[in-house]
């Protein structure tokens, strides 16, 4: 990535810059999404679930709260 094209965003000491709950079709929380940044740039996304079945695709926006 060429970091000279886009300036780094200000980031607090916590690398988690956003989080959301993942909802099932009925609107019940089944897990979550975490967005991480490092040195002012997005570094990775993590999904997790409280169910036995893993989340294998990133949830659509209407399933995030």
C-alpha cells in the first residue's frame, strides 16, 4: 500500500476502531464484528459468533447493529 496517497487517520491507543453486533434473520444477536487499525490505517476485520456454527461470510449491513 502506498501510504503517501492517503493520510493516516488519528487513532487512539485502542486498535479497535469500530464494532457491531451481528444479528440473525429474526434480529437476535449471534456474534459481532471488530474493525482494527494500525498506525492510522485499517489493518483487519474480525467476525465472531456465540453459536457453534461459524460466520463464513461478512454480514450484510442490515444484519449489523
